[in-house]
């Protein structure tokens, strides 16, 4: 697939390789993520989806290849540049639990408070972000233990967007959630993209969720992106790897158990 010419590339992985000891995880990982779009990276468990995100965030250093954000390499940044880069990112992790001992607004505004922003101002911003994810101001002063699981997930999303990130990384955002809550989170992810022009990279093995949130779908297999196309094309593709993944079939070209 070739991306439309007018797509500005926000994040690009170029031939990224990463191994641990002699275990090759990423072999030749290349992916272009257009600005304001959400790319879903599919892949079996243990294929290196989280490793790729950690390389993007500078938590791991690739052995080879490059990763660009806004056209500039983010590999081996100096501390100050790394901080600047991190300001562009928001993150929503599967187990991105809230701090039980902090109120919801303090959870949302955590990064702001860390930056030394005054509590009154941080709280105001937190309440705005809570509103964006459909939670009223009364939620701000409650503790996480006082709200439902679905509301907690919304608070986590509000936290992910609190610093006005340009890029949000979603690592298994709906894994382990009941279908109703998962659907709510999916809808909010789409809404964040449309309202805030957020570039999203989402990792999931939930096809339902992928179809709801993605503009583009990529499949990671044996260290490489072996498929990349629009969500529309993916729904009707003949690609046997994707079909196997969509249908959750054990038998097909993907050897899920061979690793
Ligand atoms: N820091 C690390 N040191 C050694 N092995 C790691 C490290 N991080 C991840 N791995 C291994 O790399 C493989 C891919 O991990 P990961 O990216 O978390 O998979 P997933 O696709 O499920 O997100 C796994 O086998 C994991 O054990
Ligand atoms: Mg993972």
C-alpha cells in the first residue's frame, strides 16, 4: 500500500532491529504513521509490539535502523531532547492503573504537577480533560476506588491527554475489559483523534477494536510488518495472514506456536 501523497508522516520506523541475547524480536520493522490518523499494529503475543513502542519512547535502543518523529531521529537522544520528545507523547496502557492514594484529578494532572504547575491550575486542566472523556467535575475530587471500572478507564484516558500530546500510544487499551467498556474506550479514542487531531499508534490483538479505531492496520509477524493497509481494504482483504488473524484461526500461514 502507498499512503496518500498529502499525508504528513508523524512517526516513521525505518528498518528497526532489536534482539535480546540471540533472540531476534524485531528484524526489519518499518512503518509510517500519518499525522492525525490511528494505526493499529496487530500481532500475536510476544511478537514485539510493546518492544517497538518502547523503542519509540527511548526506553529501549534499537540495534539497527532509525525511528523518526516529525522527521527527526529519536534514537540516542540527550536527556534534554528526550524530555522534549516525551512532551509529544501520551500513553494509555492496559495496566495503566491509577494511583489509589490520589484523587482522580490528581491522577489526571500527575504530569502537570510533576512539572511544577500550580495545583489550582492543574486541577482546572484536569477537569477540562475529564469533560473531554465524558466525566463531570464531581468526579475530580473522588478517589479511584469510588468510581466504576469503566470510569477509571476514562480517567486513564484523560491522564493520557492531559499534557496535550500530539501522539498517543495505546498498548492493549481494551484488553481485559468487558465489551461495553471496551466499546466506550474505542469510541473515545476515535473522538480524541477527531477532536484533537491526535496521531495514534495502538497495539491490540482485538480485531473488533482494531476495526473501530483504526485508519490503517499493520500486522507484525516474525519481526517485520508484513501487511499494511487501510481499514476498509483490510475488511475485504485476501491476505492469508490477515484473514487468519481476523478469523482467529489456528491453521494458516501464521505459525503461532512455532516461536
Ligand atoms: N527488556 C527485555 N529483555 C529481554 N527480553 C525482552 C525484553 N522486553 C521484551 N522481551 C521479549 O521480547 C518479546 C516480545 O515482547 P513484547 O514486545 O512485550 O511482546 P508483545 O508483542 O506481546 O507486546 C518477548 O518474548 C519478551 O519476553
Ligand atoms: Mg505487549
